[in-house]
C-alpha cells in the first residue's frame, strides 16, 4: 500500500483499489449508454418478468417484506444506531468513516446522479415507490453501509471478519433480489448503484486507512484536520493501530503515550497471549522478554521451535501463551512487523481485547 498525501488528507490505497474505482466508473458510464427514455433494455424486462413468474406464493410475500424492511426508515434507524454506538465507544476514525460513507452516498446518488440520468422506475410496481430509478440508491447504500460496518467491526474483532463478510454479502444479495421482485428498480439500476457504492466505499476506506496510520490525535483534536506540523507532537491512540499490517514509526513521546494507555487496560486482564512478528528469531525473543519485564509478567521459560529455531534468520512469528507457559516460534514469509498483545479475562469477557501492532522496541 502506498500513501498519497493531500495536505490534511492521506489516502492509503491497497494494490488494486485505483483500478477497482476506475472499473466501477466504466460500468456506470457503460450502463448509462443503454438508457432509452422510450423503452428499457431487453435484459431488464426479461429479468423482471422471469422473477415475477417464478417467485410466487410465500417466497414472493417474504421478498416484499424484505424490501419493506430494508427501506429508508429502517435503514436510517440502523445507521443512526451504528453512529451512536461508535460515538459511545469513542472510535472517532470509525465514526468519521461511517458518517462520510453514509452521507456521501446519499449526496452522490440522490442529488447528483439520479437527476442527471432521470430514468423512470419500472411499471407495475408491487409497492408505491417515488423518485427516479438510475442508479439504485438501495443497491449503493446497502454496499456502502453494511461493508463499511464489516471493515470497522473486523478491525476491532479480526476473528469476525469472515462471518461478518458472509452475513453482509448474503443480506445485500437478498435486498437486491427483493428490490427486483418488487419491481422497484430495473436490474441495470442495481448494477450501476452497486458500482457507485463500491467505488465510494473504496475511496472512504482508503481515507480511513490513511487516518489510522497517520500519528494524529484520537481525542479533542480531529485527526482529519490536524496540521502537518502537529504530527511530531500529536498523541497516538491504540485504536489507530487496529488493522495495520505493521507497527508505525513513532517518536518517544508517542511511545510513552501508548504505554500509558496500555497500562490500565492490561491491568484489567488475568492473562495474555502475545504474538510477535519480527525480522529474526532473536528480535522476536528480545521483544517478548522486554514486554515481560516492562509489564511485570513472569517470563516464559523456553521458546519451542516450530519450523524455526531460536537462531533462525528471516521473518518469524512467535506466539506465547501465559496460561500454558509456552511459546512457539516459526518462520513465516510475508509478515509485517510488530507486537500483538491479547488480554483475557474469563470473569468479564467484555474487558478482553487485542492491542497492536505495537513497535517491537516499545518496551525496550
């Protein structure tokens, strides 16, 4: 990933993000060429007619209810609830992501693109639906909101990424199917709306990743509007580390701030697992020993060799478990670099969390 700095705005694109956005724009423009005010493309009418003929009875009734449930009113409550949750959790960067993604897609679709193309909705709608049809705000909004929430929750709970992605994908597919069955949109409306939603989400996630990486404040000063000269003195929050591949380079003041934030969180947990991504076995073991000493933990007696030994060169991953008193070291290519600490509290799981990636020499 390469960051592109635009004064206060830092975009952090993944490898193919730029191509993905370009492809989405091409899809939108290509579908726009098919629009004819006199009659819809044949594929649109064929798909809607087929669904109307084959999805009847209880399934059809259920799809209509899904469309009702995914409407503007319910979605507005859902977005507002999510924003309040992020506000309570004080996940400021995540709050900015969701607010920007949700508000931005409304402006792009309803205030810009729909008036520009001015396409009528299908005839014989099963429900009363107002407004223009192309591109679909239903399709764009569902991709933007649900997958932004997947990114946010997976950053804080990495083990949830797979189930969350699957659940969001199935729900979005169901919403799209219900929209077609209710004849609220043409199929090309959904494809175009999905392309717009995916492109906008990709841009928002690039901004989000850039702000998570940048050493900017998480408290009273907004990271999005910090001046460049403030980066050397700005505080660094643990939340900014979540989702990073490697620990960022921090100055001594920022390292001290991280240690101060970490200390009370660690004190609430009963035992810990530690993961170390390091350029060598020696560096991994040294980072583990430094953390044990600084945090007052009993040292794990020995490091067992998996596919590596304690003298191995090359990138390694070390996983230590305080409860079992064991540590396993293995060579692994393609890793980042940093220290991951997971706190466990069987009596109150709500206090459990994973912090990092922390700099390897944070406790040195």
